[in-house]
C-alpha cells in the first residue's frame, strides 16, 4: 500500500488549508510589490510579461510568464480539479444521489444568485454583461485556509460540505469556461484534440494503468486545445475523466489506482506552487488614485456585490429551502449560524474569479483590472465576515 494518510479527503483538506494560507500571503506580497513607488513598482509587471517561450499561435503571440502560468500550469491545476471531481462522483462524498443532492442544490443556487446580482448592477451596460460568471466561482483554497484558522470551532461536516459545494462549483466553472468563453474555433486543431481523446478512451477501455501514456496524451491534448481556441485548461479536466480509478469507498486509497496515485502526486504541487504562483502573477493590482477611483464604478461593484451578497443568498438560501422542503438535511452538528458563515466564505472567489475575469474581457486590460479590484474587495469582505460569524457561532446541539 502507498505510504499516505488513510483518507484522501482528509489529506486534501490539509493540503488545501496550507495552500490557502500561502495563497493569501503571496497575493498580499504581489499587491505590495505592484504598489511600490518608482521603478520598483514596475518589477512585478515586467516579470509577469517577460517573454520566455515560442509562439504557438499568432492569436496568443509569444509565450510570456503570464501565459505559461494561466494557460499552462493552470491546465495542471484543472487536471487535479478533474481528478477530484471524478473521485468524489465515483468513490467519495458525491458517489450517490443522496449525497449529491444538497451540494448540487447549494452550488447551483450559489452560482445563479451572484450572476443575477452582477447583471442587476451592470444593467444597461452591454459591454460589461460578459462578466456575469466572474462572481459565480468559489476559491476552495482560500475558503479552506480561513476554516483552518478557526480550528475545531467548525464541525467536520461543515468542512466537508464546503468542499463538496466547491467541487460542484468547479464543475460549473469548467462548463462556463468551455461554453461561454470560447471564440474563433480552429476546427482542424479541435479535430486533433478529439482524436487524442479517442486515444485516451482506448487506453481506458484497455485498462491501461500506467500514468505515462495518459500524461503524454494530456500534453498533446493541451497543445491542440490551445491551438483550437477553446481555453487550454479544459484539457486538464477532459484528461482526468479517462484516468482509471479503483473504487475503495470507506477505505484507504488503492496503491494500484491510477487516479489516486496521480491525485496525491499533484496535490502538493498545486497547493504550494501552481495556485500561489497564479495568485502572484494575477493579484498585482496597482491601487493608485485612478484605480481606487474605479472602485465605485459598476464593474467592481457588480463583482464585489455578486461575491458578497449573491453567494451568501444563493448558498444559504439553497440549503435552507432544501432542508425546509425535506429535499435534503443540513450538515449534521452544524447550526444555521455556522452554515451562514460557510456561505459567506463561499464568496471568496479569488483564483477562479480572476481566471474567468481575464476570459470575460479579452483585449481590455482596464476592465480586467477593474474586475480584479471587485474580486479582491468582494473576497476580502466575504473572508472577514465569514471568519467573524464562524468564530462567534455555536455548534448545533
């Protein structure tokens, strides 16, 4: 057997908690670096946009640090997301409809309400409508990181519920990226990507357990997806769907389960390198007078309001309605105040919201920067409010 903790989910929560705390520190450092006076303040921008690679497609131009992280390393992050989704659906907390019902209801409401709040705020400004999905995402690393600061004040059932909601939320985010933010399709490249998927399907049907063939296919799929116009990170989730898994419900992960081995191998790299690096690259917002002046404009207000108000309304409301109608019961041992605190934490949309924000306004650096300000403001409000509520809330008797 593999030398690892008996619970993949417990290991996941621990790594995400530590990664979340690191992400907070790195994001704060990036903002500090971007706001240093004089030439020092340009160091972050110069580093982010440094050219360090070839030109794969004229649409993207030469590969920069920014592109390698957002289109390359984040594909590995989404591979891990896909592995987690598959494991939970096949082997974990979402393996039955009874277990899926409440997280699906809460996550669906928690994506719909923020989008509605955002569209309500930016109504009458069609050039901002494409940002509707920015506040719909939840950053699990940040949220779990805040829960880690609370220790035993938060029941385990609530941590598991937050994780389940975030995983379902990730499914929705991946679908949004693939369907809503894909333009100018290169059908030849897309056909090549489809051929790679067929190869992976064949490997899966032949019960190939070695990871090397799947990783080679992942590299090819990433390349063709990048050329196709579909965002390259989708390749990570699609690859995960074909990695074989050996079901071991309620038991330690199987040593011969390809999915479990790959998931555990990627977790530390994602939590302690890829996601913090993404945060560093994308959180360097310049908060000068001009930037702060945009804080009260429709785009930042819409994003911040969607994250802070929309998320808590959607998730808490979804759980409350499901419990009252008997569709599903609230997490065992958790009070309504604690559930409300968890719903607030779901308004932390840092990583995924930043990612979607860049896709929503391609070619408009000013709007992307405004979206970042709204994301940071909404996420910060949600984190502080959620922490205060959970620290003061008492558990259900």
